[in-house]
C-alpha cells in the first residue's frame, strides 16, 4: 500500500508533462546536465592543481628583558 505501481507513475509523468510542457522539462534537464559537467570539471581542476607548500612557521622571539635596577640603600635619614 505505500508503493507506486506502473499506472501511478504513468499518470504522474503525464501530469508533469501537462504542467511544465516538453520544452521546459528538456531545458531543465539540459541545465542539470551542464551543472553536473561543471561540477566534475571543478573537481578535476582541484585534483590537478599543485598543492602549495605550507607557509613557513615564524618563530616568536621573546623581547629582550632589561636587567632589573639595582637598589642601593642610601642614607636619607641624616
């Protein structure tokens, strides 16, 4: 009971032909074919393109550390 039989499919095909017309269906299938062709071409272009080397890793050099000032006790309580 949930599947389509051959008569159901034929009636559905006729309804689609009446709604869209033969020319429109042909045009849609042509566009579909062109889309698949360009997709395959794009995929093959990706495969043939050389892989660029990964960018060089820059080593982060820490900034130079200034020496800590030396505090000398001074005689301020005179």
